[in-house]
């Protein structure tokens, strides 16, 4: 059994309620931070722990916190990004649903460390029922003196609010999130300035993912050095993985970073192998926007070393033969999966979610979707594959926010590793698996 | 004062200058094109991505190159920064891609568009675009709508540069229009077709780089190269009163704000000057507008630089007082 830090009390009935949570050592990190440590010391512990942002980019959290500008007389904010919208990622929902107090405890400790007196949890609109759970937990925290004025008699005040978004993928981008939180249209801002200098209402702001903030709790309780011993290399600690697709046991798993991918897929402790005894075809390892990898590259790196579930190992080989840990949305595909159809589905998502602010993403995502739709339904040309490659290259890195990259990477990777499958769709439209859909779309009666 | 090198040319610029502004100070072919940036509108720019450049050296302190191409209109120069624009094949190629994206859903019907001849997208496509479209799908279209009495919006032609939104925010005192929906169905619109009615709303027409916002008092009355631009002014209580008159013979066909060589408005003008003063007697002529030689507008016309035309112009326009053009003021 791997070490569990976030989900260690997952089996305890009623852990979502304050009493049970407190009985199992809850809010100890707040006590420790406020009574034994200072705000600076907490930041120092986070730095020592080597914690990296769990939202997808993997930026060191301690460093992000130390970038926060601290001009006198200006309020600072901590915003929790609970706009978890990456297809294939559902770990934050699980965490908030079952362990709301863990997030709130993390918010209090982190806000104290950053000197923020007002903090927000920005949650996506589709998680409305989760916002109710959080609000109830916040109420309990207020009632027990963990929030409000003069917490634990230290003179530190903190107010915590839950803000529900209207349901947009783009609002998971930190500056779009801040715009939306301010009540504006959720368009990403042009950086610089970064939120650490001018974020919410123009004040210095830190935006962290739910899991990152939850991870602050065990780090403060056990100490940064102790936390850094878990995991492998620069990938310290544990990570929640949302496993989905053609596996026997889909769900959220807390893994110690460094578990071999092969073990994660096939062991009974985690995914339990491929469903119906089929063969593994491909894996999208970190949410829909990271490059897809075929079975031989996800299990072993190009050098023949076993690939591990860690930031470094998954990105070994760059995008040519590697991928990214991303947000931990682990999508497994068996031998019967159509990569083209899967890619069309992803691209359709990015087309739908593009905010329309900058031209490459606004126009390019729709164009790629239309071409893929055409290929999928038997009207494609061989030149379409090269065109797709060209379009993704013209989107990647040319946009304001990373949504453009997120839309381009899956297309690039699918063509890079599965080009023959695209060609098959073009050359033999008869091989289309979803014949019924094809006929319905073209108003034809099935022969 | 930071020093920046753009395509091998060094210039010293004030703090806070953007790469695009620095390039404009140098001038010439190294100036990146801009479709959404507008120097007089705050927070404009960054959307269209045509002005992207490569920063091959960040600054003297941190010489690392920037990992991605940056929007030159929104990136501030640092001391010792080195920028590549037309000398970088990647940038030229990326810009070609951006132009293609901008034209993807834009109708290619310039011959029937009222903006033809003074359209920035047309110029941009001519200079940086492909000669053929690779897009084989139906283009998105919208119904034309009247926003207010004087302005026609044809969203089909819009490239979502946000300039008109910024004008409404910063030049007029009340914004009633904005961007609705998202992605490739995002559109500029007024809430439930609310009329745009404001003293300065007409400036939205001038900042529109394409034919999406046009002047209903001029729409389809003349091709732009068949009217003569003349600088003129009048005493106006609400604005500077400095305008360009577009003359058809002795009649004023259209009034617009004066623009600099990058197509940007120099002084905002009010709707009274723009839409109501369509009589040459309302104005005092300052002389012909200097239009760049390469522009289609100056075809078959004149240029101030050509001395042969000077006497003719002088007889026509140096003695407005004698001819009492201004008698009603």
C-alpha cells in the first residue's frame, strides 16, 4: 500500500462533518501554523516540501507563494481554483465532496501563510451541489472559531467565500478565473502583470488548485522535510489520479509519485487491468490536453526504462515520445478505441470552450474540429492530415492563454503516434466503426 | 531609458514603451502590423496576434530568450532586449498563420464591401497572407443589424478586435454594447439590439479595422477611392472639430476623424461633426489629407509631395475666407 496523505481517512464514515474530521486530527495544521510557526515559516515549510502545483502545470508552490508582492496597505488574496473542467479529471470533486474540511483547513493555513484576510473558493457551476457541501463546512468552521475574527486568539482574521462560476472551461485559467470572480466576462488577461503582482481587484493574489491547497495540510502537520521524502526526485508527495476509461476499477486513487505506470494500470491496488481482458492501446496520462501515448511508450520510455507516475518520468523524451503528468486525468484506451474519434471528441470540446478572444484559438479550434469530423465520417483527404498538423502548429504558443496549446497538443500527438489510423479512415471509409452515426448524419438508409 | 534592438536596429526608448511602439519609433518595414492594438485606447491589443515577434534576448539582466512568440503591442521593452520581427522566418510564418485564421470566417467579398480600399485586413492579407484559402467549410454569417440610427453592424466581417468596445468604454460615457457568446460564435452586439446613442459613438466606426461597423450616412454611396480626403476643422463645443472630409466634387460625402499613418485616430470627434455637418460650408478647409502613396485611396489623385499639384490646391483651398465657406458659423 502506498502512503496516503489526503485520503487517509477516506474510509471513515461521516468524515465530511466537522466533529468526525476534528476527531481524526483535523485543523491541527492551523493550530501548528498559528501557534508554533509564523507565516514565513509556513511558506518555508512549503518550499522545503517541494510541493508542485496539482492543477496541471506543476509549478513549485513555495516559489509561487514567495513571488506574492506585499506592498503595505494593500489586501492580498488567496483564491482556490475549484473550476476543475479538464476532461478526464475529477479528483477535486471527490476531495471536496468527501473531505470539505480538508480544503477549508488548507485554505485557512495557506491564507495565514500568505497574509490574506479574504479568500475565495471559485467552483465551477456544474459542481453546484458541491458548493453546498463546502458552504455547510464553512459554516461549521465559523461556528467553531476557525474562521472569522481573531482566529485562535492570534488576532488573525479570515473570511472565506465560495463563488460558483457559470460553467466554463476557460475560467479554470487563473486570470480568466479572476475576471469571472470580479463579475466580468471570463476572458484570460494578458500577462504580465501576473496575479502575484496584480490579481483579484488589482491586488496581489495567489491562485492554487484544490489539491495543492489540501496538500498544505499534511505538509504543515508533518513538516516539509518529511513530506519531501515521499515520492521520487523533484516529484514529491502524493498525487490524486482520476483513472477512467477501459479499466476494471475506474476512480480516484492517491498514489505516491513514482509508482510505475505499468503497476498503476495492472495492479489490483489501482486500476486492476484492462476491462474484458483486452489489450492496452493508448493512454492520455494527465487530462485531455496532454499528448496521447501508445502502449509501448507509456509503459516504457524510449530508452527502455520503465515509465513512472511522476512529473519527470512522464515528460521524459519531450513531446516526441513523452507526455505530461498534467492534472492527473488518466484515461486508458483499449485496443478497440478509435483514436480519430477520440480526438474529434477532444477537439470538439476545445472548440466549444474557446473564449474567442484571440484569433488562432477562436478560429483554429473550430477548423480542426470540422476537418476531424470530415475525416471521421469518410469524407477526408490525405492532405487533411497534413493540414491538421499545420493548423495545430500555428495555434500552439501563439495564443494569450494555454487553451490554445491544450487544443493543439492532442492533435499533434494523435497524428504523431497514430498517423496510419487517420490514413485508414481516409482510404477506407468503410472501416468507420460508427456506421450508424454516419448514415444518420447523411440522411441515408443503412444498406 | 532602456535600449532595445529590433531586427538589428537599436533605439533608446522611455520606460514602459512596448515593443510595437519602439518599432514605430524606428519606423519602416520592421514595424509589426497591428489589427487590434490602438495606441489611444487603454488595454487594447493582444487579441489578434498579428503583431507577434520573437524575443531572442530577454534583457541585459536576464538574457534568456522568451519561450514563445509574444504580442509586441502588450510586451514592455527591457534594457538590452533583442527582438526579431521580419528577420525571423518563424515569426513571418506564424504571422501568415494568424492572417489565415483572421480570414478563415471572414467573407472574401471585398468588391462588395464598403470598407474596401481602407480596410486594414485587406492590406494585411495582401502583405502577409496566402493567395488561396484552405478553408473548405461554410463560413459563419450573421444578419446585419442597425445599432443606433447612424451605425450599421455587419458581424460577419468582424474580427473581434475589441476596439469598438474599448471606445465605448473609454471615449463615450456609457457602453451599451459588448461581446456576447464565446469561441467562434462570439459576437459584438447590443443588449436586445439596444441602440448605441452617445455623442462619441461614431468613433467606433473609425476604429473598426474591417467593414463590420460602417457609417449609415455614407454606406454604399461611393467607393473610397472615388472621394477626395480633405483635412478640415470647425469650432465644436464637444470635440476638437478636427476632421477629414471625404469630398465628392464639392459635396461632403463623409466625415471621419483624422488618422495617422498607422490608421489610428488622432482626435476623437463627436457625432454632431460626423453625421450632421455634411455641408462644405460648415467647415474650414485645411488642405488635402496626406494619404500614403501605396494606398488605393491616393490612386488617380494627388499627393502633397508632388509640387506640380500645389498651385491647383492653393487656388482651391487657401482662401476659404474669401469664398465665405464659413459664413454660417
